[in-house]
C-alpha cells in the first residue's frame, strides 16, 4: 500500500502523546512498514483519541448514555 503523507506531517503530530503512542503500540503489538505508515497510523490514532475524549466529556455532561474507549483498531480508518 502506498502511504501519501504531506512533507510537514510531523507538524501535525501531538508531541505530548508520544509516550501514549509508544504504550498503545506495545499493548496492541503494533508494527508498521516504515516511518510513513507509522505516521499515518499515528494521525488516525490521534483523531480517534480526540473523538473518545470529546464523546466521554459529552457522557460526563449527560448528553449521551454510554462511554467509548481505545482498542486495537484505534489507529485504523473506519
């Protein structure tokens, strides 16, 4: 598969999540075919984390009736 990513991809990665990304990869035995694939998957994963956090805040405010969480598919496009 060809991974097309912008040259400035690193500027889109949230540095504060570096340790969480390492833990996610270790927990779910994630490996990637090169840096480009890993960066794309990292960006998907960060988007998923934002969705999870925003949804669970809505749960805390009583706007939805269930929570969501991270799993082994968090770095994939849905």
